[in-house]
């Protein structure tokens, strides 16, 4: 079964955050493992409290999640948690397995060990081909700040270089690239900081007829994905889209196909809500 590690905040309303991530991964037939970064108290209308989890506990959760096929990252809360997530995903991980007598002989121990014995192996926690989808959650729909200024800086400098794709909406893109003018310049800012690709979500755009998302890859023409705008308001749409993308990428889909599949699943949620 496809395993996806989702890292993010707990939204008490269930509309967004890690509960939405888990629901999406499960809906698509995957298995979610989790690392909670913060506990929040909020509804669709207002945010009441936010209590960050200690960076050390976040790290322990990531390490305990075990092998996964993809990672989806959402709310990070502050700089300390953001840096810890980046460092933990990038750290070497030591694993132990049992070496058989035959393997030992092949490795040069002519008579082999007297019995099977443990051999320590080191592998990277995040292999180069492990998909990581970053949804840069900066603020809740109700206006609660979900990533402080230090966290935004840490996201750009430590986390983006690990990510296969980052999925900002238009306000998030502007906030993460404040000195850039226009979408193309903002995307360039994120790519220069190491993002593998950028999917700009167009839900906040001015077009009242359709919604267009744009996928920017390095040295490539942007791919455009458009669909009619549905006159409904749902929370957690960014969480849903990024988590669905992570599931598709975990199953070996290309990035463009993962975007298409995730958009189709999100549209289905809109139509049946």
C-alpha cells in the first residue's frame, strides 16, 4: 500500500490541516503516517488558539513514521519547527538488518560468521527520488497566522531545496517573494531557492468563470490547468490538492499527471459537497 507521510497542524474543525490530509490519502487508497506540528482550535469562521509542538517531538514523529513513498508538508508554525523538519528529512538514517552466512561469504569472509549477525547500513532518509510536496500554509481562512516571519525565511532557505514541488496560491506566492513583481518573478524566486517545480493555484484569481492553475518547471513552458469555477466555498482545498498530488507521485506518476489527478479528485469533492 502507498504510504504518505503528512506533516502539518491539527485543525480542530476537521476542515483543513492534517485531518484533511489523512482523509484525502485514505480516500485515494493510501496509508497516511503523520507528524503533527501544532494543535489549533478553530472553526470555519475564526481561529482561537495555536500551540506549537516542540521541534524535538516533531522530529521524533518523522523518524518514527518509517519508510514512506512520498511526503506532504503543510503548516509549520515557526522557524524552529521548519528547520527541524528540513534537517530531519535530510539526515542520514541508520538501519539494521541481518546479514546471512551466504552474504558474508560473498563479501569476503571465507568461512562466514558463526551465525547470522546484524549489519549496520546507512541510507538517506529522503532519497533523491522521494517526492516531497510542500503546501506553504501561511494563514488560515479565518486569518490566524500559521507560519511566522522566521518560519517563512527558514522555509525558503532550508526546506525548498528538498521539495519536488511547492504549491502556493497567489497571496502565498506574493508573501514568499515580496521583492518580486508579478507571478513569473515570484515563481523564479522560489525556483532560485531550490524548489523543483512550482504549482501556482489560481483560486484567488479575478476570473469568475474559471480557475486556472499553472505548473512551472525549470527551463520549460508553464503548463496550464483550467476548470470552470464552482460557486461553493470549501476549507482545506490546498491541503486536499497537495495530499492527492503526493499520493499520485508516490505511485510513480509524473508531476503533470499528478496535478491532473489531484485536480480531478478535488473537483469531485466540490461537486459532491
